[in-house]
C-alpha cells in the first residue's frame, strides 16, 4: 500500500510541483504582488501590514501553544488539573487584543480607500469616464474629446481620475498591476485616483460576476510616455481616412445595416449602445479582449458574434461571407 502511494506521489510530483511553484511567480500579467502605480503600491503596503501582523500573531500562538502542550501534557498517574471557571483578566485581554489587531488593519485600509477615491482631483489630473457595459468597457476623455473602448490609454507619471459609471448591471474595474477592484454601480459614481509609473501594457478584467460573458469582459491599459500619449490623442481626434476598395464597399454596407443604430463612427453614425468604432482599426483586440483584431477574426465575429462571445448583445446580421469581409475591411481601415 505504502509503495503504491509513494509511486503515485512520484508520478504526480512533476504535475504538482510546477503548478505549486507557478502560483509563486510574482511578475505575471495578472499579479497583484507587483505595484505599477501609487494606488497598487498603497494596497500592497496594507497587505504588507496584514501579512506581518498575521505572521507575528502566528509565531506568538505557535510558541505559547507548543510550550503549553509540553508543559501540561498528561502524565501517567498525575492527578486531574485544578479546574477554573471564568477569568476576568484573560477574558478582557482576549477581547482587547483582536480589537487592537482590527484597528491596526482598519486605519491604513480606510486611509488608502479615502485617498484613492476622493472627489477632489489632484492638480493636473486627467479625467476619464469609465462606463461598464455588458460586456465591454467604454472610456471617455471629456477634456480631449476622445471616446474609445476596451483599451484605456494613459500617460505615465500623470495622475488620472477614473469616474466609474454603470449604465446596466454591477461590474468591477480591476487592473491587477495598477489597482482596483472597485465596483461600477448603476446610478452612482465611484472614483479611482492613480498615477501609473511607467509605459507598458497592463491587462485587466471585470471582477464582479455580471452575466454570461463576464469572463469575456477584459480590457487593457496602455500606459505611454506623455509624447506617445499626445500622438495617440491626436490620432483619435482625427477623422478616419476615406476608405478605398473593399473598405469603401464595407462602408456602404455599414450605412445600410443595423450597425448604425448601435455604433458611432464619427461623421457616419451616432449609435450609443455598442462601442464607438471611430478608430476601431487602431485597437489590438475585438470583443473586449476576446480575439486579436485581424481581418479573419473580425469577419468571423461579424458573421456570428455569439459564437465568439456567448450572450453578446450584438446580433448576427445575416451577412454573406463577402459582405462580412468587406465590412471587416472597412472597420480595420478606421485607424
Ligand atoms: Cu462585468 Cu463581470
């Protein structure tokens, strides 16, 4: 029996060990153990306090417990120990001690919560309105006149105030390396104030179950140098180029189909139910991070969105393969 158990253990080791060690990697895209913004680091600091406090309490308990077990263990022939009932000092002590521990955790937690969700924006802060929809993210830059979806561009080193607004159900905004989670609640505005450290791409994910495609409600924060960010803003503000060839065909189709009822392409349509597509060709993914933004994927998406993303609000438009390809060519031309 023992031989068999150890054989099983030996066989499982190559599976279990990497899996266990994999959980120890710090610098992964969805790791909360690295802070790439002041907000994420503030949360990490609070975690640090909790971890060290827990470790200290564990050590005290383990030492006292070991001593008690050794000192008062049953000995053959020993009389029953003296029985006690009630001990005021002890009872007061074990009420006050946890209250102190909770206080040590609560004070920095509340400080960080208030510091990062204040209504007063730091001077020079960039405001972005974040609207969470089933199942995609809308990002509006009111001062810049830019609207985009699923890919939030931010300049490094500049404070940003994210105004979280919920048009449908409760979602939760979470970029593990930059901070969160903070709920996006219909009928109220929540805020996050943070300053991203350095250029890079930081994946995020809705963190509140919100329906069939909750797991497909991804996003990406692209932190850029201030110069690159300015360039991105200028490109987003510019009118998209006139489509040519199959893309021109696609644009005619776009105008005839139901697309215009839900989507905005500045100068062409003004729908508000789906993502703004004015510069959809400049985004790296479609369907809120579900697929890379390539002609093949976009064509497949247009032919049958629900096959790519269960529950998606966008209907299949009954397009032919050629129509879908032309439409995809048009959308990808919107750089
Ligand atoms: Cu939105 Cu989960």
